[in-house]
């Protein structure tokens, strides 16, 4: 049996009521639709206009959480989204490293070998996933360091060490602009060590 709620109109006898099904009330709240003709007459709850009830319901019902920034192997929008969510400014990781270098590789991906193209897509996704894991509750300064630390494991896990020497050099060349940062030099050293240990 359908759940119904007795709604009374003001200045009328208690027996003179309109039944407003709970299902209809729910649909009216969730969807911005005009109620069917049967409910065009104002429904009243405990002698108060139905509109007041809906307003209170909106005020005290938790809003549906917006989708968080979603990692992608085909896009760099994740970094722009994270900057809006956790702003660190032009010198922060999102704008100073994550987004520009992601865009650089994405734009020129076709210039790489087929194996490198697969790697670029895999590492693009990995980097976004790993930095998302450390971003929450982290200061902008710490975020930059932790994000750079995650690069080495992503590079190795997605097969950087299996690429040809010339393809590896080409990838380093694209990162040359980041060599002004000590974190980048440290990352390059750790990556070289990781690849060497992998084949020992």
C-alpha cells in the first residue's frame, strides 16, 4: 500500500483534507518539475503551506556531494580541478609542474614511439592518482615534495625503465625546464637508481 500523509487546509474542518503521497513529495523535492493537476491546489502540512515544508527540507537535507577531481589518462583537467579545490597559486605544484608538463606531453604524444605513447598514458593516470592520495590535508609546500616523490614510483611501475635509451632521453628533454628545481634533480637520480637496481 502506498504511503500517504494527511495534509489539512487552513480554516477548514480536520476531515476536509488532501492526501499528498510521500512519493509525490519526494519527487517534487528532487526534481524541479511542475506537480500534476491533482496537486495544483496548495498542499498543506499541519496547517502550513507546503512551500514552507519544501524550503525547510532543502535547508536541512545534506546536499549531494559534487564529483571530486577525476584522474584521466587522456586529459590534464585534473590539475586545474585540484587547483580550484586546493589552491596553491602559480608557484604551487598544480600550476607550476603538474598541469604544464602534463599538457606538454599530451600535446606532443604523437611524436613519441608507440611504446612511449602507451607509457605516457599510463604514467599520466598514475601521477594523477598518486598525487590525489597525498593532496588532502597537505600544505602546498609539502604537496610539491610528496608529489615529486610519487613520480619515481609511477615512472617505474608503468614501465619507464623498459623504454629504449633514446626514448628515455627524449622524455628527460621534455622535462628540462623543471631542472631548476632541486626536487627534479633528486627525482632523476632516484629514477636512474631504481632502473639500475631493477636490472641487477
